[in-house]
């Protein structure tokens, strides 16, 4: 390109274990609620393929590990053969364009209600503390939750195994790896955060005990598919879904240090300034201590624009930057950054509508990249 005089930090290559990334702009996991009946749909082929660049890393939308994992309409699963088969052409399309694709696997825990649960049973959690109704991150809908049932100690290995099987299924679907969703007040976070976890067994109380569930999942999945294919997302500072912690920095540091033992591919942390999923606030805290404590690849996310992403990489505060809303609205985001081109604006109102095209695959590309 004649007008390209130097390579911006975000567009420099990076080696993440065995994966050769050609740049550092990652597609953040984005729930889009267009997987009817929990089955990924053919329209997701175009959506993910549009956001693929050669050597780019993509993280899928949060994908349920079991029939108790759901809490939102039309979110995908990966616990049945049908789910695995439905993911295959989507993963193939990403690979056809040279992308690297990790599947984010989740369990919502108490962020659910009996309508999403098998036989109308209560959602499960670390605690029986009920979540009060919440305005969804589209700023429009109000989500209602049912009182959860506190998991018995002997049930916990069953859930760990559900995560392990989901990771195995993700490999069968062709994904390059999995990202364990340990952020944003969902089941794993419901164990880690002391605002929620009131257990008195070995999964509650001390930091070590509260993080045990997360680390057991990491270990089980690393054993199953290989540590180099495992990442985890954490948001120690967020209080989304009433998931606050009295000492988020200690929690983040404990997890960053403990993860080193498993030699996983990456640790993906959400910036302290993102108190909720879509709202940026002034915050004096930073992820730097966690970045320093963790030996593997570090991904930062939350409220980044191009300039800040470049700065974070240049100052070695992170290896990779995940972009959510900007990537949602700009399928060719890495190219736009490279060319310093203007960005499309995102439309919150279409984040979670079930339409297979509108607000999903109809955001325009730059003319030069069509
Ligand atoms: C999200 N986010 C999110 N996070 C996650 O771990 N799993 C998910 O499935 C989702 N889903 C989701 C959907 C939508 C529509 C939005 C806007 C956000 C959070 C997302 O990955 C990211 O952390 C935030 O959007 C903040 O980053 P940006 O948007 O400021 O780059």
C-alpha cells in the first residue's frame, strides 16, 4: 500500500504458542442471540467469515456447555451432536480465510430462569442468593431471574465434566481452542466473587477455595484437549449481574499466578473500567499487575479504540487487544485500523434481535476491501 509508511503496533505479528497471528486485533466474544433453539445457524457462516482475516484470532459468542447452562434466548450450545455438526461449516468458513477460531464456552448459572431450564427446574449457582431483575446491556430489555439452587459439593465435578465435554465437542467441531468464560457474573464468576459465593465447603471462603472451581475446569480441559488450546476470560473488577468482589485486584492476581501452573495459551482480562458489559467508567485500577504475573499470552478488552490499543501494545501492557462493539459494527476492523479509515457506528438496538441479517451481516465493508 503506497500510503502505508509504518506498521502500527496493533498490526504487528504475534506468536501465541503454536498460533502465528498476523496482527493483534481480536474479535471479542459477542452474544448475538441468533442461534434458534440453541443451534448455530447458517447465517453465522457469513457473520464470522466477514470478521475473519488471515492470521486473525476470533473468539466465538458464548456457547452453552449443557442444558442447564442457558439463560438467554437463541444462544448457541455445544453439548449435542446437532450443535457440533452445526458449528462445523461456521468453523470451516473461518479456516478457509486463514482465521484462528476459539469457542467461548459458558454456563450462566443463576443468570437464568426456570423457563430456560430442563423440566422447569431452578437454575444452579454457587449460592442460593437471588439476582434482582436487570436491564440487559442493550439498555432496553429487563431480564427476570428465578431463585437459584446452591450446588451440593458432590455435584460440582459433574459441572466440571460438562465443561470438559464441551471443550472436546468444540475440538470435534474443528475449533482451534476454547476460551473458558469466567467473566461477567456467570457460573464460574459466581464461585470466584465473594459478593455471591457464601459456601462453607472447599469451594467457598478463602480466595483459594473460591477459585478452585475455575482452576478445576482449566485443568480438566487442558488434560482433555491440550493446554496450548485453552484460554480463559476473567473480569475480576466487573460487578455485572451483582458479581462484585471485596478485593478484585487480589482475585485477579491470584488467578493470573495460579494459571501459570497449567501453561494455557492465554489469559483474557476485561479492563477494570468496564464495570458492566457495555459501560465504561473512570477507574484508577489497571490490568498491569495481572499482565506481569501471567507468563502466557495476555489479551485485554473493554472500551478500547485504535489509539488506546496501539498504545497498550507499544507499552507492552498487553499482547493482544479484543474489540467487541467496534468489531461487531466493522467486519473489516483490522483493515480499517491499518488504513486509519473511518469506522461504522454500532447500533445497540440490533445487538440481540433474532434477525439473520439486520445488525448482523449488513454492516458495510470499506469500499477498498469489498
Ligand atoms: C458482549 N460481551 C460478551 N462477553 C463475553 O465474554 N461473552 C459474550 O458472549 C459477550 N457478549 C456480548 C454481546 C454484546 C452485544 C456486547 C456489546 C458485549 C462483552 C464483550 O466481549 C466486550 O468485553 C465488551 O463489549 C467491551 O468491549 P468493547 O465493546 O468496548 O470493545
